[in-house]
C-alpha cells in the first residue's frame, strides 16, 4: 500500500498495486482498477489526477512532462520551461532549474546564478549565490552538481550516488543520506551508520537517530550505540527522547 494523498479532511485515496481505493473518512467508497501505465496520482485544486507513463515522459491532466518524482506527499513534475511542486493540496511553480533535489523537508533548485531553497515545514524561501544546492533551511549544508559536499562553506567529502539529503543532527553533528547510506560527519571524518531501503524513513533529532530497513526499525543514541531494534515497522516518528511507531 503506497502513495496516500488527502483531497480534503474526509476524502482520500490509496494506491494498492494497480488500483486506487477511494475513502470517505474510514469507509471505502469505490475501487478503480488501473493499468501498468498509471505510475501515480496527485491532487491539484482538490481534484485527483492520474500520472500516466507515455514513453519516457508522463502525462498529467492532458499535459506532457519530462519527469515525475515523489517524496512522501510532495510530487514534482517538469518540462523545459517550468517545474511544478504539488504539496499540501497546492501547486507551486518555478522556472525549470539546471538541477534539483527533492528531499524530505526541502526542495533545492539550482539555476545559472543562484540556488532557490523552499522549506516545506515553514514555507520559507531562501536564495543562495554560492553555486550549491542547499539541503537545509537551518544548517549551512550544500552539494554541487558533481556531488561534492560542503558544510559551513568547507569541502568535506563527495557523494557519488544520485540522491543526497540532509537528515538532521545527532549530538550536534550533521547526518546525511547518500544514496541508501546513512552517514554522520563528526570531527573531520565520516562515519557509516547503516543503510535503508526507504529514504523517507530516516530521522535524526539531536538526541536520537532512527531508520527503517527491510521493515526493521533501528534506533541509535548520541554515541552511535544501537539501543533498540523493532521488527515489522513500516513507519515511525521521533520526539526529543521517544520513538513512536
């Protein structure tokens, strides 16, 4: 069961295999079978739109786009002129960037002369002119188009994977996700913490770090000591000193 998208407070839909299950409250209204060419769906202006694969491109609401990418309830689709972000039942549009990174908490868009960072939690926008795609609205962490990582304006390493994301801090040190590898930068060195098969399920909040891999939840303290393992976990949240799942 994947891709939950809420239309309003009472209507929502879940994609299960090749079908959509439409709910009102906690009661299912109807099921709609779809073909394998339906990759996903997004909500635009309160209306559910299918994302259909057309060759190497996608079709949404009768328009053709070059790409489609989703993270949690945030979806991006773009053509040569515009990049669209569907988030919180609203559609945001930006000029099409040279590169972009869609993370769990931000979208970072790199243009010829600047980087535009949009934070999902605060809806803040920030402009940077250092040639980097910034990964956090609060921390000075960025990556260039070749995967070189900068923290506080210093080159500290490289991520050769296609995906990189800032996860948070653990005991004051930055935690990043490079591909499926969870890494912490501490004292001038990188430490490998573990791997995950779901980049949406990695969180660090200063006191705890937790991630899911193969439906097993791993929890670490500030000393990078694993303090708990829990099986059959598909989602979780962390507060200052607690993990709920």
